[in-house]
C-alpha cells in the first residue's frame, strides 16, 4: 500500500475552521483528532439537540478530544426549538437536556397551572437547577 491508496482525509490547519452545524461527516473527519466514529457521534448528538448552540457542547460526547474544539465554530445557529406547552412527556424526554423527571414536571405543571410562560416557572422545582435551565434556554419556546 502506498499512502495515496489509503484515502485518509487531509487534515485542516490551525487557522481553518469548520462550521459545526453545517458540517457533514466528511468535513468533520478533516479536523485533527476526529475520525469516522466521532464524526458520526457529532452529527447524531447535534440532531438530538436540535443543533449546537456552542462548541463546548461537544464535551458532552463521551471522551471527546478537547483539542479538536479549536477547529470548530458555531455561526448563526439555527436551533430547532421544543414547544414545552405542546409536547408529550415522551417527546420531551427525547431531548438530551430533559430527564424523565424534568419532562414529568413540565407535564404536571401544565396540568395543574396551565401553559408555561418561561423557564422561570420551573425555577423552584428541585429537578431544574439554574444550570439545567441555562442549558435548556436556547432549545425551548412557549
């Protein structure tokens, strides 16, 4: 085998960036530290989230190579938002940032008090820490 027959993607340089929400697996594999497995994991996780709000979210992928984040950027993210007043418990649970207990809390709140107006309505609930609410903010609507 010569190097040419192996077909490894040519890696990008330090001053090149890949736009995270627009990249496909082939573009992601050009980032140093990212192979086929991570490229697919990035795409799958982005789909589950509804788009990346920031590059730091990649750290939520198990053992993600932190040094690869320097080559990625998020520009004008087009986030798919969840309407917390319309989705069922199971639909809410599909989002990586919403646990079963959080989804149940949202559904129970709607049943008892009517539609949510903002995430502030959940601030006093034990399942919604300030961090959990901040993480969810880009992904929800009412």
